[in-house]
C-alpha cells in the first residue's frame, strides 16, 4: 500500500451544497477489500462498510475507527431519549455546512429531510448557510452547532438560553452540543483525507 498522494485532475466536483448522493475519493490509497484483516473488519463494526473507500482508509487504524464508528452510531441511532433523529441530523448538517464539508452535509441533510419531512427548510440551510431562518427551534440548533464549528468555539450562554427558550430540555441540549462537537472532528478528518465527487 502506497503513502503517495493521489490527485484527480478530471474529477467531477460538486459546485454547491446538495442533498444529492455524492461519491468521495481518497488522496491516500485505501486497502482493498481483499487486503482487510479481521482486526480491521472489527474496526469497521459493520462489515458492509468495507465497500467504502473512506472507511477502508480509516481501517489503517482499526482501534480508532472502531471508537469513531461506535460513537457515530450512538449519536444517530440511540434516540430513545434526548434529541429526535431529525434534529441530530440537522445539527450534523449545520456543522458540516459551517465547516464546508460538502460530502458530510449531503449525507446528513438527506437524513434531516427524511426524518423531519422539511426538505425545503433543509435545502435553505444548505443554500443560505447557518444564518437561514428555519424557525425558532431549528434556528437555535443551527446557531449552536455553527458556533461550535469555530476555533476557538463561539458557543456562549446566549446559545444555550436560545435552545432552552426553544423548548429543548437538558438532555436534548447535550445531544446538540455533543453531536455537533463530534461532527467538527469528523468533518475535519474527512476534509483532510479526500474530496467529494458529483454524479456524472
């Protein structure tokens, strides 16, 4: 496996944030499916993730990949309490939009639209950015997520008060903060390892 950087001069790059399904290409060579070891499959958690260049690339460090994947699954699938799935996806979309991660924004905006049935509002977030007017509750969530995307963080007591005023309880506010924080890391990881590809 080579550590040389791969470039894609003719890549069909997306020109705007979109809810469409995108591809993603790595700048470093990922192991092939046939090269994956059992330890790397354990890091994938779900064996079906072996079809993704991104996850196979992360499988170079299976322990970290395993921790990353379990955290990701807990954020989005453990919705027995706390924030509804649609708003977890909204926070991830807002974070990705603020960080400029077109691929992550496409994935999570599709889920936000699906679970909320608010496709047009989600598209407005992609088109206009995190200052788009989406109603008090979604405005509070997107503002908090966007504030956390900056270094140093701009999250302040006003953001927390806005979340509380919008009706979020303590557990829901915790989900907004932890989900957005995780996606700040996930966005930076994905942005540093490759780039999105639009469908032909």
